[in-house]
């Protein structure tokens, strides 16, 4: 039987200050919370940038900010939301929930996991530090050549961008190796691949995309850095014969898989929420798995649909059009399966379900305008207009952010042991749904009327005025919605109801353990006999809700030891990159003393890390 | 059963704990990393092939490449892949002498290869081919420089293991430490087997 409830002193590592505890933690749950907290702050910064952009565009001929600062705003907004908000908020869920969902004590490489986080955080701070110097990246989030070259972007702005993304890429690749290995190798007994929760599948597919696409952007950014700092001319069209198109190809070979990296976890979260709140299993499980894998596969063969306007010729245009349209099939399969899950279900209208339903509706609309872009001749009309802005916000905000918010409401009780307020959650939902559509739906029209994206301002009399005013009001509504969320979090923190282990009647293993989970997750590794493992256990026990699991002693359980080396390694990497930027202002040998110091610190930290014992029993 | 989830009598240290795929996680991870690295080198090699003939200013492949030297380097690198297998075999058998001999030879090969590249690059500089002389030079140096960095890191890694082996820290049950490094080493070699014909031979024998 379960060991008796224990004194809470065992729940945390004693005799370590809280700060040291967090700086050296290798616990996937703490790292998940660190990811979530940092990413949410970056999300607020990116949101604030969006609000300033909308205020600048609210009326014609506005000069709220300077044109130069406006360029920085839209570049930083895109870069921040993609790399510093959606990806790391997804990473929060990967970290906290993948081990719980597969019945593991931690990820395969806990210290590498800590390093991923610190590298991400330092990279994010590095990029944002540029704002303080009034030298934020200003060449758009895809940094097209030759605009990004030293000739046309003489400041350090695009160096911050190229080197910052390089740092973030290291974090993503390390996490990619880690989670790919974790999911394949750390599953509880009986958890076969086809019994894994759909969220775990989505993470696995996401990591494959990361592993195969990030190396390409790494190389592209190396070349951009070489062009800017070491007098190379990979992308500069000059006597040497460099080709700006090479940048576009390399960037989008990464960039298109990247948009699936942003949306796959959203698919996974919604696929967890819908069955629980419909009280029936996910419809068409294996079709969902294979369509996700198929989307990922096709995702590597459609990059040039971002480049129809470059004149690639009819053959390439046709190929990439057809491949892109093909993606609508597995995507449609997923949408019908979600609807099939809801169909005939006993729907529990809680906040997570609201956001999940919002996701389905908004994502369908984004998907439909996506198919419109797949038609190359139509795309020539839409490209670089606000129509495109409308499209990708419907998939990235209406898709990813709605789903991540659903996930936040769904998993909050497990992460923090308290329930977010339902009433405020629904206020948040309606403000977000209305605000979102008010912001982005008019952009379809204003885009087709000819308003270019990234434009600083516009004269009146072009028919843009009303639409832009509506978009700005919508954006402010969205902002209010997130203020409600923040208020909800603060209130829950202080007075929220304590969450039981299984507040929603969950189907998966994380709901079998206390909220929040103890450091070792599962005192004893669970054994899985079928899909929806917890529902199976409840059926076997003949109950609807299992008895509240007691806290247990972790005595004797081996857990990975805390370590400083992941943090030091991350600083080494940051210092190396800063060294390139500082040295980049001068000629000569590419690596100055700062970079050399960064390399030495990284190498030293990795060396010490390798010889540090992996784990220790929690008994003292 | 809920009791089954919570029941807990003794700790199961995860060393004995079988993994889902019955393969060590570190081995799976290095294979995963190698898979990712393929795309890394694919992007570099593709770029080189695109810019191979962009040498309107400064020297081109035929002016600088010294095939005999690079052939020697290639041979050394290929042999090192064999040597590291012998070293691994020694580690698995618990044959310390065999392990030390073959691992030392592998590290020597790595050093020789890096030295060969430094010599080769220095020669190119003297022939007027700097990093940014033309796009052929830039993409050549970027590709082979990154490969050389990989070799250098591998040499450092194997050198560290050689130190461990010397101190008797690689008993048969820890041979995996060497096997992982060896997998990486083989990969670096395989990349060179692509680079040697694509970069050196094809550039020379192209029209």
C-alpha cells in the first residue's frame, strides 16, 4: 500500500536557498514553469509592441512613433511572438507534461533540459536588450537579403537578430534531441507508441520538425553573420555573384516547418482537451497520428509557396501549389476528427473547452485563407498585403494562442494546485474571441484593397480608415482580455480553490498524481494497458473519480542532482555570440578575445558537467 | 488500480531500468543528433555546390587544391574510423592495452587531419585565397571549416576518453562512453567521404 503521508520537508531539497534551487534545478516541472514564466513575459512585451503598432495604424497619417522605430516594432513583434512566446510556451507544456503523460520521472537528459532553458532565456534577453539600445532588429522577422546585409542595415540591429536566433536555435536543437529521446525511450511499461496521448505524439512530431529544420537556419544565420561581419557575400548580389534567393530558400526550408512547429503542439493540446470535456475518447486516434505525421512530412516540401512572387517559373509554382493544397487533406482529417470527438459527447462547458472550440473555428478560417494562398496566381495579389497578416494571425493566434490558452486553463490546476476562476476564464474567452476577430477579420478586406503589410502609415481616402480603426479597437479588446487573465492568475494565486488531483475527470496519467505533483512524479512507475490510461484504471476500479492520492515519501528514489554547469554553459554560448557582434565592428581575425573566452567557458562547463555524477537518492 | 500507481516499496535506481526501445538513451540521443547534423552539412554542401564556380575574382579550385595532400588526410581519417572500432572492441573486452593503443592512434589521426587542414588553409592564404576573396573561397572555407571544427571537437572528446582509459575509468560496462564518441566520429568521417569527392574531385574535373 501507499506509504504514509509525509512531512513536507521532503518535498523540497533542504538547505538550499530558493534562488540557488531554481538556478540549478534539473526538475522538468520547475524548468517547465521557468519556461512558462519567461515566455509569458516575452509574450506581454510582444503584445505591447503589437498594441503600439495598432495605435500607429489606427488613423491615417499618424506619427505616434518614428518610421525607424516602427520597423523595429514589427520585426520584434514577429520575432518575439514566434521564438520567444509561442515556441517556449509550448516548451512549458512539453517540459511539464511529457514526462507525466508517459509515466516517467523526468526527461532523458535533465541537465541538457536545464541548459535548453537557460540558453533560451539568455537568447531572449539578448535580442530584447537591443530595444534598450534603440538598435532592435528592423529587417522583418524573416530577415530578407539584401535588406539584412551590412550595406542596407548598417547598425547592429540585424546582428542582434542573427546572433539572437542562433542562440535560440541551440536551445531548440538541444530540446529536440532531449524530447525525441525521452518520448521514444522513457515511456512507462505498456505505453506503446499507439497508446501515447495525442499531445505526446504532437511533441514527437514537433521535435522531428525541429531536428530537421533548425540546422538549416543555423547555416543560413552563419552565412548572414559572415556576410555582415566577415566580408562574405553569400546573399549580396554583387560582382562575386552572391544570390539573395539562396537566403529565401534556406530561410523557408526552415521557416515552413517552423510554422508547423508552432501549430503541432496546439493540435496536441486540443486533442487532449476535447475527449476529456466530451466524456468520450478521441475520434480516429490513428488517423490523427498519421495525419499529423503526414502534415510534418509535406511541411518539408512546400517552402517555396512563400516565394511565389519571386518568379520561380510555372513548374516550381505548380509543384509547390499542389503540395500545399495536399496539406489541406490531413488537416481536414484532423478537424473532422475533432468534430467527431465532440459529436454525441456529454459536453462539459468549462473554460478549456471554450478555448478549444474557439481554436477549431478560428483555425478553420486560417486554414481556408491558407488554401487561397496556395493558388499561385491569387497569391501574387495577396502577397505582402494585410491579407497575409490576417491569414497567419488566424493560424498562429486563432490556432496556437487559443490552444495554448486552453492548455493553460486545463493544466493550471496540475501545475500549481489551484483552480483558475471559471467566470473570469469565460470573460477572458469572449473578450479574446471578439477582440481577435475584430482585429484580424478586417485585415482580409484591407489587404485585398491593397494595404501592404509593414507599412508605416497610409493616407486617408483609400478605404483603409474604417478597417484599421476596427482592428485597433479589436487589439485593445484583446489586451483587456489578457489583463483579465493576469487578474485571474493573481486572484487564483491568493484565494483560488485548491485543486484535487483530478479536477476534470481526466483520461491521462498526470491526473493520477497529486496537484501539484511531487518532485519524483510517480512514486512507482505506472503500468499502462490501453489508450487513455487513467480512464482504463478508473474503469478497472469501477469508479468515476479515483480516491485522492496521498503524498508519499521520496526516500530512496533516485533523482537527477541539481547542477550549475547547464547555466554556465549557457553563459559561455551567450558570451561567444556577443563576442562575434562586438568584434563584428572591426576587421581581421573573426574571433576576438570575448568569443574565445565564451568558447573556453562553454568547453570548461561541458567538461565539468560530463564528470558530474548524474543522480542522487532523495534520502538524506 | 490506484494502489498500483501509488504503491511504492523500494526505489528502482534507473540504471537497471530498461528503456522503452531497449537501447541506451545516450545512444539514441547521439543518433538523433547525427540525423539533425545531416541537414546541417546538407545546407553547407549545397551552398558550396551552388557557388563552386563563383571565382571570377581570385583563385579557383584548380589554382589551389592539392589533391595528394587531401588524399592523405582522407586516408588518415578513414583509417581512424577503423582504429576507433578496434579501441571500442578493446574496451568491451576489458583489454586495456588494446584500448589504449588503438584509441591513441585514433586521436593521433584526428590531430593529423586537423593539422593537415591548417596547413592546407595556410597554403591557400599564401596563394591569395582569403575567406572573402570570392564565393568559391567563402563557401569552401565555411564548409570545410565547420567540418574541421567537428573533427577538432571529436579529437578533443576522444582525447578526454583516452585520459579516462589511461586511468582505468572505461571498464567494459562503461564502453558505451566510447561507443557514443565513436558513433560521432564515424559520422564526421562519413561527411568527409562526401566532401572529398564533391568538393575536391568534382571541382577539379568539372569543365
